[in-house]
C-alpha cells in the first residue's frame, strides 16, 4: 500500500490512482543550457525509483518529462534574458545547437545511472501552438492582461493561488520579496503575476513565433501546463520536481491550469530536496558542482553514485562528499560480490531451512514495506543489508545450500527491480571461463594431494589474473569475483 508525502496537503497519503491500474506522471525536465550536475540527477534517480515501484506494484505507468529549450528566464521575477539565448550568445552557437548538446549529455547521464527513459519527452519549442491555445483560454476567462514586455496572468483572480506553499497570496508575496526571488516590476499588477507570452525584442530572431499578441516566445510556466495536459489529460496523478519549484514554478502551473480547466490539476505533488556538497549549496564560483562525468573520471562507478543518491529520504537534504561516495562504492562492490558468491554456491543436502528462509523473507518484507512508506530508502537499504548479512553468516558456517542461494538471488533481483543497481548483470557475469574452471579443478586436485604450495600458487593466480576469490568448504570450493575497493 504505497503512501506518498503530498506537498499539496502536507501530509502522508495513501496513493490511489485516478484510473484503476494506470498512473500518469509528469516530471519537470531540464533546461538544456548547462551541464546537468549530480544535484539535478538526484531528483531523476528518486523519480525513477518511484516509477519502478509503481511498475513493480502492477501499474501501467505513462511518464512524461519535458525539455525546456526556450522561455526559461534567468530570474523568477520574469526579468533578464532567456537562459538558452544567453548561453547561445556566450558559446556563439544557435539556441537549438546549445539545447541539443546539453540534452545529449543529460540522456547519456540517464543511461549511466540506469534511469528508465520517460515515455514522452516533449520539447517546449515543438509545442508552441498548444501553449498559445492555453493562453487564449485563460484570456477568454479574464485572467490575462497586457504589460509592456508581454502577456501576464493575474494571480489575484485565482482564489487559491499559493495553495501548494501552504501560504495565502499575501504571505507568499511577502516570502518571495524577503527571499529576493521576486520584486514588483513596472507594469505588473501583483508581484506574483507571471508572464505567459514574452514579446520579442528587436535583436531576438531565433525561437520567436507569431501569436495573437505579437511575435515572441512562451513563458516557462505555461510550457509545463500545456505539455503535461496534452499527454496526460487535464487531471492526472503525480507531478514530480525539485523542492525549489514549489513557491513559483509549480504554484504557477496549478494556477494557470486550474483557471483554464476549472478542475483539479494534479492529485499528488512529489518533491525532492536539495543535494549539498560538503554541507554547502552547490556553487559554480566555488567549483563545488560535480557532473556524472566528474564522478566517473575519479574512478567511481555510476551505480555507486546511484546508490549514494538513493541513500537518503527524498524530502530531506542529502549531503555529498567523496568519503560518502567511497562508502557507497564499497557497499555496492560488496553487494555485487554477494550476488556472484550466491551464483557460485554448489552445496546440496539440507535444501531449504525453513527457519533461515523465514528470517530472509521477513527482511525482504521489511524492504518493501519501507519503500512503500514514502520511499524510506534508509530503512529499505538496512533491510536489504540484513538479508546479505544473515546469508553470509549461514554460508560461512557451511550450511547454505544451492537451493537457498538461488532463492535469495531471486529475492535480491526482485529488490533490484526497484533499486536499479544492475544486479542481474552480476549474476550473468558470474559464469566462469573454461580456463578458470580448469584452474579451480587443478587446485582442488592439488589440495586433496596435500600439495599446498601448488594450491596456494593457483589461488593467487586466480585472484590476480582472473579477479576470482576462492572460498574452501566441505562440499568443495565456492568463488566470487573480487570487489573493486579503493
């Protein structure tokens, strides 16, 4: 029974889809103007885990994640240049070239982190007509007014403006001013009003379209409403994003969407908190922004990064350090070694010990119960490590049978269908080459002949040349591949 903390109601709620057996999810995607960093990737890894859990629970999931390639200004106050336009000038490229370059990097990072691709990834620049039609609907209903630089949404006319923040419009306005995110701009009726359609300046040529209000380009907020409703309908299940979007972007999405349709926009708002670096906010000037590529270049694996990004509760800040990443890498290597070790178990005899397997089953139930409770990953991972610890103890006592090991592998792979750590690859790679098999057989013959010097020499060769660690047991040797370590 999945429970999610809903930002809209500020409480933990039992998840119930609009349509039985089906779930619609929208994720705020990247603004493709700069390298995606591991803070960005945290929310997509967490969202991927949520999607995997829903799929595991038998739901048919339709996931839409946009790509912003126009319209996102450098300030929440609807001031400054378009982020893509500014970067294109800096790099002396077209906006399309800039967007494609950074989008390609983002897609590669998603592959590295084993994130399931969204079913639809609409680009803002390819859905201008949908945005214009949505603005027309808002205009027909009296929510739109003209200012010097564009067409604006009058937030004072939307009764529940700010509902996602838990503040009323007055409190939200004061909070935004104190936080220096939005100030009163000339021509705006209210400081929380936001631009739906930006008029083009004389030197702006690319990503400019005609409209009933003149040439220009859409505002950032209208894009997400238009694209999410186009592919998921006017009312859908889950909207994902970063916690930094609550006060402005997501709040504005709700206002314009519900003003246009007259019905509830989204049932569950699922927000992921920030990733800090060494206890501080990521900063370009302090060079504390790391990309997936940066992490890989230092010898860590993408799956270790994924495990680290899943190590905290999504609604809490997670602090990145290389020591923490090193711990994640060592933990991952241990998990991989465990899967390979289980795949190499040959002992038969006791078959299934019911007491032992009941303990393993209870730990597995604890894992799934924890992830169902608003993705409580610390508790879930603790339950998974308990499975590994209990199994290793039984194996070291010489009692673990092949049938038990095979069943435990099945449990671990079921867990990994949610964690996405690619454990199945470790199982597939556990097969020995013919030459390694021959060496193990040769060593076993030497051991039985009490030629321990030869047996030790072969053991060393298997370790150094094949990365294979042998473990002697009464029923014969078992093996696993050496963990990488640091």
